[in-house]
């Protein structure tokens, strides 16, 4: 089965996963891992840009709106409620040969209240991405990862948070039920393991809704793979 078809099928299998996410060009890794031909990224003097390492930070409000699209990587999302900036770190395997970070940064457009980041890495690059930002009460964050493992520690976050993983494993860490007022979880083809007291597992196609005591909504969609939920 071709990977591009498998990716789309995995997203469609999730019961409430939007078709637009499955077909989004920003999450389509393509067939041949070709470097991106157009780049929307202006570096700042404080940025660190090396062949296999990229690090930058920009002012970003706790109530900001972020759209993050990554076609293939291992992704970690950290929340720092006390910060007023967004920080992005990218590392490629030093054995990845001619693959360099700059070749695969498609969009990095950050304003204090609105941001769009698009990254497309080839499989051979073995990219690891870490994003650290505030997620305040009125924030709106959409995070899309096509292939890879995704770790999200939602402790200290609020606002609207939508996480879409096409294929891979996701680990979600919560501060009990204080990390959301409501949470919806959808797994298309795979397994759900809720390790919290009283939590239950699900297999194949699973949809669950939870009520919490926190602020904001949390939506987790995994097309094909597994999801583990744990308390901090």
C-alpha cells in the first residue's frame, strides 16, 4: 500500500477527524522527499541556523493563535504559562547526510498574536522538533503531525487545543481533569490506553468524551497508531 494512500486512509478512519486535515498539503510528505522550493522564513540575528540544528524564539502572546504543520518528525509540545514567546528547536540526525534544516522549513511566520509554522522533513533526516509556548485562556492552537511520535504535556495549558496525528504514537500528559473543561479523543485504527485512575482502553476505532474542571477544550485525533493518556 502506498504511503500517501495509507496516510489519507488513516485520517479518514478516525470518526470525527476532518477530511481537510487528511488532504492538507502542509501535512503531505510527498513521494520523493524533495527539498522545498519556496521558503517563507526570515531569520533574525538571535536565530541559530546550522545544517542539522535550528533554534529560534519570537514574542508570542498567551492568547495567541498558532497553526503548526509538520509532515514527518518526532514532536514534543511543551507549555510554559509564564512565558510570552514561542520557541522552536529542530535537530536532524547528524548521519542524515546532505539533508539540512534550512531546506525543509517551508513557513515560519510569527506575529505576537498569530503564527503559522510549516515543516516538511524527509524520513532519512530523522527530525526531532520541540515547540515551547504559552497556551492561555483565549488561545487557539492547532497542531498537525503527519507521521511520527508526538508528546504533549498539557499541564498548565488552556484555550482551544486541537492535536491531529496521522500515523504514529502520541503521549498525552494531563493534570488530572484540570487540563480541560471538555476533552474529545478519537482513534481511527489503533489503541487508546487511558492510564489514569478509572480510565479505560479502546481498540480499533475509539471515540471518547470527557468532562473536566479546567478551562478550554482539548481535541485529540489519531488516524492510525496509539494514544497513551497519563496524569502528571
